């Protein structure tokens, strides 16, 4: 039998948050004592958004009963591990496993949550007001009528009966959202545009009227995922081709055709993104990060970093 937690206890760490102003507030917690759960949660929120990063170790099966929340739309991205939710108003459970996502909305959220015993659980939730989604849908040439109707009625809904796979494009947008190089006064506009981009990518993935997929599209998704996951170890196209059915020439050609990038540009972008994360979230010295990113000296790393973000590592640290 799973250990049961009340919805009120869970809401102390995971309830959606909106503030009155445009600047972003921050809430972090890892100290609330929940039996059999070790957690870290981080919220960044303003009047439009709540971006939640939740990490946990579940030492045994956990059930959270009777969770109630404010009216909102939520994008749930399962990054590691698995979870399952039962929403009142939806038929059937809503399981998510690593690499999957879905969108849920309601003016009257009631749910039960289920977590298997697992280590290194991680999900990301992007929460926003229904008015934000409505504004984006109004820009569509042909807005999805069912979603617009749900927003009007306030009924609980999801965009897909089954969980959807994360695409490389959505993953890239998520990384940019979480590791923004922007100054605080630019963050609201930057994050608004990134969330809008993610929503557009999701509706594009749902559009069954898109043109026929280009050659090698499925193979290149696997290649793109491989590069993103192993960017620190890849030295050449040959390293990538050894893990693909495509040749080096095909990979080079399709990276440019499908993603408008090259292997070097993609790896460089990932290295700089990872370096930005280390600068913002750790106490590592710039020289350490430069060495980790494969630079023989810090000055070359600083020059490359500034070219990417228009700020030096030292300016980011301050």
C-alpha cells in the first residue's frame, strides 16, 4: 500500500503561484518534512507565470489525495522518472514517463497524484493563466475550436488523451527558458516569448494537417537527441555516425536542412548553455568551467561565452 499524503501538505511545496507584479519572485523549499520523500522545489513566478522545477527521491510508493488548486493552465514535462494523476473531469488516469509531457487546464482543479518509489525524479511545470493561452490562440489563422471552447467553459481538459513525446525543438526551448542570460528587467518579456514559443511548438506537433515529413526526420530526431545528451564527449561527425544509421554526410546535410545548424554550432551552443548553468547554479570558478568545457585557457572560453551571451562569465557571476 502506498503512503498517503494530504493534498494540503503537498500544496505547501507544489501549489501554483502568481504574484501581482511583472517582476519575478522566487520560492525554494527542501525542508518541509514529508515522510518517505526527499525533495527540492523551486518556483519562479510573476503575474502571468509560475515555472516549477521539482526534484525528489521517493523512498516508497506515495499517493497524494485531494489536491485542489487555483484556476490555471499547466504544461507538465516529465524529465526523469514517472508520475500519474487522476483529474476530476477527465476519464482515465494521466501517466507520464521520462521524456513525455501534456497540457492540462481547468477553473476547478481537483486531482489525486501517484508516485512510485524511485530515485532522481524530476519534472518541470509551466503554469499560466487561461487568458495568456487565449491571447496566443487568437493569433492562429485557424484556432483549435475544442481548446477555445474548453477555455470558455472552464471545464477540465487536456490537449491529448495520451502523453506526448518531447521533441528536440521543445527541449531546446525549455533549456533557453530555464537558463536565460537576460537581465532581470528583461526576464518577463523573454520568458513570455519562450513560453509562447513552447506552446506554438506543442500545437505544431499536434497538427495532423502538416506537410508530409521530410526524409530522415525520424532518424535525425534520434541523432539530435544523441548530440544533446553526449555533447561533452563528441569530437566529430564520425562519433555521431557510429550511433546512427545515417552517414556523416547525411547527418551534416540534415542538421543544416532540418535544424539550420552544424555539429560544431550545436555542440558549442550546448556547451555555453551548460557553462551558463554552472555559473548561475554552482560556486565553480571560471577557470574550472573553462577547463571542463574543453578550453586550454580561460581567455578563449571568456571570449566564446561573451560572443554567445554578450556578457562575460564574471558579469553573470555578479
